[in-house]
C-alpha cells in the first residue's frame, strides 16, 4: 500500500512539473503567434517578400515579450536571417 501511494505522488509531481514547465509557451501573445503563423504560410507558398514583414513582427514581439535570451527570440533572428537569403518572388 505504501509503495502505491509513493508512485501516485511521484506521477502527480511529474505532471505538475510538466505543466509548469510548459506555461511560458502558453503565455505568448495571440499577435506573436499570428505573425509567426502567417510568416510560415507565406514562406511555404514561396511568397518570400511578403513573409519578411511577418518575420520582422515575430522578431519584435518575441524580443518584447520574452527578452533577448529566450529561444523564441533566437528563432526569430534565424528566420529573419534566412529571409534575406531567399530568392526574390
């Protein structure tokens, strides 16, 4: 009986920690997510010139909301860099 209580406690603790770890991803603004989503749609359609503006918006919002040390901001820099190397559509 004692071992099953410990197992239940450990499973509950892992679930709580897993949810708490993913909270920052839920905290992103709808505007930032929409800019990223539109960027991806345009990029996949080959509309690179149009996608650049959305990549820039994503970068600005990621920096504002999460700071320069966050992975979202690093990803936005990568997307902006790649956008300058795309063929002109």
